[in-house]
């Protein structure tokens, strides 16, 4: 681990101005559960760590007439315990509750979960300089790739590790970003980018921008949602495959449905093709499995991760059927 | 001919296991012990750990906790290459960094795995030491390497050591294997695979070294304080008498801390150079690279059986890899566990450019039992026989691998009976995989054989003070098994006192000699030695009490702090009163030391421990996920010494066994030459939610001659059968044997596909 300085800004504006002249030499820290591990393992060596937790009032869950606003520094534990979230947005509740362990949920934050870095073991090996770290190749492509991407790979085969992201995208969440150029609000789905856009990053956030808030629209009548995460052991594991499903359902038919998979691609993966097949039809196990298979035809498994395709089918049909 | 050693330089640790248990013959005891007649009040019951409160409240000092005045922190530079020549090294720059007090070069020539130590520094704090490592300039010439078994076995693969990568190290024959196959009604052949596991004790490896003139004191997280002392003496070329090794408490070792470590030597060298104490604690990452592992295995078993279940032949071919170290002997279960007249074994080591193996809680037996017990399960199905009946049918009362020597005691039949009752064996699927639905249940069984004898020459003292206080002293170490507690229990039992009346002293090489705590030897070594010492102390006290009570010493009974005349129990004197009077009469004014020893056991018998585990699992046949619901672990270990800690051993063994069966696997990357998962994120161990309901049961028999208590060891036995029992339960649930551990969902799904093809 190399030495670094800690900056404790009092406002978000201070963050954006603080970081303006120190490009690439500073890192923003929310809960720190991922960032500190990266520093300790010497994956990154920032000169300054900007502790966002010193900014007051970034931890909140507020219900308003247009929906719910969640402060970026709201802890995952708080998110998982919140009654409103649990009752109205079960997908988000289940996703927050499925993250890591109670200790990590106490430290980890909603914003940090969305911005965390991949857990690819090549990326996390300090001795390996892969494409994501500015090197010339993706070691997973012909290497050990049991946990890697079956979709959207190419230059880099990481899977996005966030549990909240698929759930929030399924719930049509937006995020507010503070930037020196002004503040913007965008759909969360537009936040994430594939390796072919920029192999070194997983999202559009510039170094001097801060993800400040998450907004989820009000739930519609008969809207239901769920997040189902398949892991190898009983708890404390990253998803092999996860599925977030949201839709309005009655009489065993989805009038509309949104499906987002986690653990299969470098970004949360929307399954539009499957949604279209399922929509308006009487739901059966068979229908959902066929729809998933159809949608995953474009998947390109590597040597060791083909089983993820099978698992996606199972995880997804079970998630969809659980909403009937 | 029993075994053939092919290696000139067999690894010390493997030898320790091999020779000490199978081939070691002890002295004949002058008087054969006959422990069956003894009846005890405390021994065999549950006594809570006397140090339990200290441990759970965080006050027990571990090596990680040692802080000495002026102490420096050492860090080790390790090779980033799986194979390379160290062309040059320059450590001169490190001294320019303020706070750095010592630096040493540790390697010249070739490094043969990524993580091998090449240099070390000591500085005033850990951070400075880490930064100093970056100032060491090493020029490597990297060379081709092979880090996986597949790669190492390829034609023309880079040679890992100065010998071929694949090398036979064991062969065994009894009877005639071809004859055995001819006599069989059915012959089956399958291949079973087990992954490399890392020990990963909760407390990572570490040492603190301090010189006072020519004398060296080392605090070490070790299973063998005397082994560390003697190893240091050899490495530093100083007399053993000048070295003291201390270990008070430790957070696990599981075989990875059985001897001298190179980082301990480095700490001593740095401490000498800096003239200050030096502490080196390895990181979790380092623990994944360079302090041992359980070798993998690829075992093909071919066996013959008659229609009635009689085994006629067992053939095992094993390829096992322990990195640059040797693989494990996995053949012991095939050779000894079941009655079979025709057995043939050949075992090969596969060398790879990875850290050397070390004994891992029941080395070889975990892998060998998984394969053999899986094979028997499939064989039983072939002849349509209850797998438990197949095991009973081939019950052996003699150790066939050890010249047909009869077992001194064997309670495996009783284990089968108790376990089958407890798990409800009748509930199993009569035909594997006969159930319906997406989640299926199954039951499985696996048996176990292990050694469990003591190490002759183990010494212990019981010291009586003129104020009546008592010490039990032995140079052993408590590696978490409750050694302190039973030393107190046995001494108290023998002297008619309570465990809390006894002060226990262990973990220091200045105490009487005791071997390393490995191979389930600690209890059957230390318990008889301390019992011997305590009996001598009791004899002295009986003699003194007899004088007071005007009786003969052998007429004196000791119970509950009182000495009484057997023939006239009204005639009695209390322990305290006796001591007080002796002191006043000037007969007992100085401390008295009674020296005990475990000298050995009669020859002509085989001494082994046995057990059977029964598992119940639930398998999701769509996702391939296995959930272990229940494990019943039944063990025969001679006399039970302390019920509660024995049960803890079984629970611990099963917990690790579940982890082995479902999760643990070190993954090597052929491109980088590195361990892909040197952390607890990617090297998955069972979490509390993965641990099933566990029922430990103990068949309390007394071995009639193994030692003066009739007790065998229990450290390793419960670690052996869980993976086999769980895999067999999975087979019973889904109708296909996975044949590979860990049984992760991808592998279970693959096995289910094999079933469709079959």
C-alpha cells in the first residue's frame, strides 16, 4: 500500500473543484469497502482519497409525490431495512439484502455499490497488467473464466459486480450526477458502458463527477418486482447469475415487463427480446425458458462459463413465476 | 515388500506422517498397560475449556499479539515469476529509507514458484518495511513454467525440478490383481478428482524473533515448538540449547505449521542484523502461496466384486500434485479400510511450479476416502446392494496392509449401527436418483480409517508444591484441541482434585519434550505421559496418607480431595490437611517433581481409529446447487477423554469437510503462473449458512493396550469422511456420482448431463 492523503470536503461542489486539477491522482471514497481493498492490493495508488462521508446529508430515503429519492451515501444496511423499499420495491430490497455480509452492508453505500470496480481475478492481481489496467490483453479470454462474462465481452470479459444496478435499472431508476459543468439526471441504464466504449471504465462518470442521488419512480398499480441472485454458497458471494424483474401483472399475464440480468456481462444486461416474447402471454415455465433461450442466443460463452447460460434460464423463469 | 521410496530427498513433513505412524515401532512397555479396569469421575465427561473464557474474551495472547520493546516489523519480497533465474539482486538502496534497520538476500539461483521468498527487510513499522521492499532491485530471467497438472504432464513440458515432472513414489501389491478381477462377477472402473486446498488457518503464519547475546527466543504460531527449535538450530548453525520457542495460543494450523518455516529463519537473521526483535506476520495472500496446501489427486479405481458383495480386487492409480513438493499417499484407505485379498496400487507425483504441499488434516486420506467411498457407492448400485451392507460385508479385523496384524481395537461396526439409526438410513433412495421434482434429497455414507497413536518419548511433569498447589507441565502445544483442559482433567482425576486446582504449563521448549501436534498424536502422547506423572505423584501421596492412616499404600483410595482406607472408609484424611501436616512435620518442604513418560505400546497389534459419517443433502437438479442438510459423524477413538472438546473436534472436521466437498479449490492460472484466488473472496470456504445440522457421536470403548488410558487421537478422523459421505448422498439424490470435489454447480450440472448420456 502506498501513502495517500485524505480530503474531507464539506460540500459536493468542493469535491468537484478539489479534484479539477488533480486528474487521475485522486479517488472518491464512499463506504470504502472496495476502494480500500484496491489500494491495499496496490491495484490503484491514489495520492488523495476524497472521503465523501464527510459531506453531510447524503444519506436519506425520501418518499415524494414523483417517487423515492435515495442519497448516494445511504448505507446498504439501511436500504435493506427500509419498510417503504421493502413494501414497494421488493427488487431493491432483495438486492440490497443480498450484498456481501452484514458488516459490509453496514459500511457499503448505495452509490458505492453502483460505482464499484470489477472483481475479475486478473484485474485484482497486482502483478497482472490487463487491458482494464492499461495493458494489451484480456487474460480471462483464454484463461480461467468460470466467473466471467458470456455477453458483451470482447475487449474485456468482466462481469459488473453490482447487485443494486440490475434491480434499479429494472425499476426505471435515474441518477443525479454533480459535475463541474452542472448537474444532470440520467436513466441509470445509460450510466453503464461496455468495454468497447472505454475498456478502462465501467460507467460514464468522469473523475470530477459525483453520483449524488438515485430516483425511483412511483410504483404503478399491480406493479411487482423481484431480484433473484444465484451464488455458489449460502451467503457472501458475488452473483454467478442474477435476475431483476419488474412488471405489471394480473391473471397470469404481464402487461409490461422489464428484465435485467446481473453477473453475465460487463454491464447490467437488459433482456428486451425476452421481455417482448413474454409480454401479453399467459406465463408458463416453458414460455419464460424459451424466451430466455431466444434472448441468450447472442451469448458467447468462454471455455469455462457456458453453465451460466443454463443458469440464467433457471434463475429467470423462477423469478418471473414468483411474481404471479 | 511394503513400500518403496523413490525419492532421495523426500519432504520432511510427509515423512513425519509416514514414518511416525505406519513404520514407527515403539519400545515395548515394561508392564503392558491395562486401562480398561479404571473407572473415572471427570475423564470422559464434559469439562469446559479451562482457557475458554480467555480465548473468547480476546485476552489469550496469540503470536499476532506479541509486542516487544523496540520491535521491528519484517516483510518478505517474493518472486513474481513461477520460474526464473535470479540474475542479480541489489539490496543496498533500502537502507536509504529512514526507518529501515535490516535487509537480507534470501535467494540465489532459481526460483520455482511465484511467491518464493527472495529477500527480506525489517523496519520500524509495517508500512516502511513494505516501501523498502520496492527499493530492492532484482533482475530475473524468466523461464517457462507449468503450474497445472495437465500442463506439467504434457510431453515436453518445462521441467519443474531436476527430475521428470511425473514420478512414481509408491507401489503396493498383495495377492494377484488379475486373479481378483477374474473371480469377480462385476468389474467397474472410474476416475475421481480432488482439488488443491489451502489450509487457511484463521491466524496466518508468523514469528517473532529476539536475541539476547547468543540466545534466541522465538514466539511462533506453530504446531511444533521443538520442531521449530531444532529447525532453527540447523538453519542458523547454533546449538539447540541456546534457542527457546514459545507458543501460547494459536488460531489453527491444520498441518501447515508443523515445522520450521523460512520466514522464521528470516526473522531471526533480521533480528540479529538489526540487534532488535523482529516480527514477521504473513498476509492472507502469502498464506495462499507459500505455506503449504493439500495436494490434488486424480485417482482411477478399478475394482471387482461378487454378486453377494464380496470384494475380490481393488486397483488404484493415483496422480497427485503437491507443487514443487510431493503429492499425498492417497492409497491407505484402498489398502486397509476393507477386506480385499487382491490389491494393487501405484501412485505418482506430478510436480508443478506452485508452492510445496504440506500435510493437511488427514493428508491423503481425505482424497483417498472420497475416491474409494465413491467407488464403493457406485459398485453397490451395480450389484443392487445397500451400500452400507457392502461395507459391512467386507469388514476387516486385521490391518491387511500391515502384514495382517490384528487391530488392537476396532469399533467401526458400532459406528455404522449408531450412525444409521441416527440419520434414518432406511429413508434413503433405494435406487439412486429415484426421486422426482426439482429439488431432490439423498443419503450417503462413508467410513474412515486413520492412525491415532502417541509418540513414544513424550514427557510430562506433575509438580507438587508444599502449599498444596499442583502444576501439570509439558512442552506440547494446544493447537485448539483442548490440550490444556485434559492435562488439568487427568491430573485432577488422578490426584482426587478438581481441574481448576491444577495450573497447566505448555507451549515452551524449556518444558519436558513433546513432539509436534500433527497426525492426531497429541492426546495419545500427552495424556498418557501426564497420567504417568500424576500416578507417580498419587503414589507418593498415597504412601504418605497410608502412614497417617496406618494402612498400606495400596489400601488407599483417592476421591474428591480425600485419602481414605478402602477397607475402612471412615479412616480418611483430606488432601489439604495431609499436605499441611507433612509440611509441619518437615517431610514436604520443597517442591516435588514427578516425571512421566509415554514409552510405547506392545507390538503385534495394529492401532487405528475408525469412524463413519452419514450425510443428507438436497440437490437442485436445475441449478446444480447442493445443500448439505445433516451430517452424523460417529467415531471410535478408544477411551473418551473429554466429551465436549471431542464433539467440537468432530463438528470442526465436518465443517471443514463440507467446505472441501462443495467449495474449496486453489485455482492456478497457466498464463500468469499465479494463484488466481489468493483471497477469501475467490477462494471460497463454507459460511455459517452452509453448515448443516451436525450430530457428533462417540463410541466409547477403551483400547486395552495402546496406552495407560486406552485413548486414541481424534484430530484428523472427523476430517476424513465428510466429502465422501456428501458426494455419495448427492449420488443417492440425483442418480449420478459427481466424482469430483468441490462439487460446485457447474460440475453438478455437468454430471447430470453425463447421466442423460448414460
